C-alpha cells in the first residue's frame, strides 16, 4: 500500500500558518491539512491565499483537506441560510489553496439524522459548483454523528458520487462504534485517514481531543485499524492530527519530525 504522509496543522497549532507550511515541507511531509480559521486570520492580517498557494508549491505540499464546515446539518430557516453562506466562503478558501476535500463536521448536539442525506447532498452540490468535495466527518465526542456507521449511512442516503468520509482512530474509539465498520467504506470513499492514538489513563468514552497522543504512544488498536485500511486498498493521505497542549509547548519542527516517524512505523511497510 502506498500512502502520502500529511501533517494536520492542529498538531503544531501555536506556529504561524507560514511556519506550519515550512515545517511540513522541510520535515518531509507530502501534504498538509489547513484550517479555515488559520486562512481567515492570515487574510485579516493582510496576507493573501495566493501567498499560501505559492508557499505550498515551493515546498511541494498537496492539500488533502481544509477544515471545516459547520452548521450545515440539521439547521433550518434563516440559520441554515447563514450557515450555507459561510460554507461557500470556506469552500472558496479551500479551492484557493488547492484542496481536493473540505471536512464537513456534524453538530455537537443531537439532530434528526433522517435528514442527514438530504443536507449532505445539498452540501455536495454546492461543493461541485465551487470546486471542492465536502467529506463527511464523525466526531466521537458529539451527540449527533459519532460513529462510522452513522456517517456512512448519511453518505449512502445522499446518493451522490462525490460523497466521502473522514476516517480517524481517535473518533472510532471515542464514539464506541465497531472497528470492523472500517470495512464498510470503500477506499475511494475515504477522503483522508487521520492518524493518532488514545491514551490508557482514562476510558475512551471520557476522552477529549486534548487527550490524543502520538501514534504508538497510546493503547489504541492501531495495527488492526491499519490492517483494515490496507485491506480496503487505501492509498490516499495519512495525516497526523493531534490537539495535545503538551505537544504545543514543544518545538514544532521536532513534534512534526517525531510524528512522521511514528506514522511511518505503521504504513511504510
């Protein structure tokens, strides 16, 4: 299996946007996942997305995804109209930096998942118009879409060629769904595999993003998850995604270097 290694910039959050791009390129990553909030802050400080696109090109970095779209699932009326206006702005940013996908995040509170397919299909149609593919995300700590099975059902219900999922070990463990559900999602329907681990000092169901640790430093069944991903024939990006405050206090280039080594310990063979 051939994968491309990417750095999700949440892993080295305190660094500036341009510093994150430089670190990813110089460390040897092939891709980088950017955040809309970073892109917006860069523009508000007088920078341009053309500058970002040039920096990415200078370091030979692809952008598998930009993160994230919010408020699109379950909203109604004026709230939905406003949410979709913001969706369009964020999609345009993703296109400007050359991203193939943009992450479509579910709401934190419960919502009517029976309308998920229709809402996601509308998002996919907007994405097709603008030029980027929204990828459905499950988040283990929310009360709406927290398992692969729920996200995959929404993708099926959307009945759209561009439908895809974001896969993530931490959210699989945190959400409590079966690991075997990985096998339900064809490899060409996976936008990116985030890569991380969960510690053993508290139950998975009580963990938050801040608890994530480097791959192999926790107790997650990463070998089994990797095996299932490989069995599906996945050959896209594997992206280091952590939100660990302890890592944010360390040298970002060193964090990125160690993370790349730890990902390669799984996928290089």
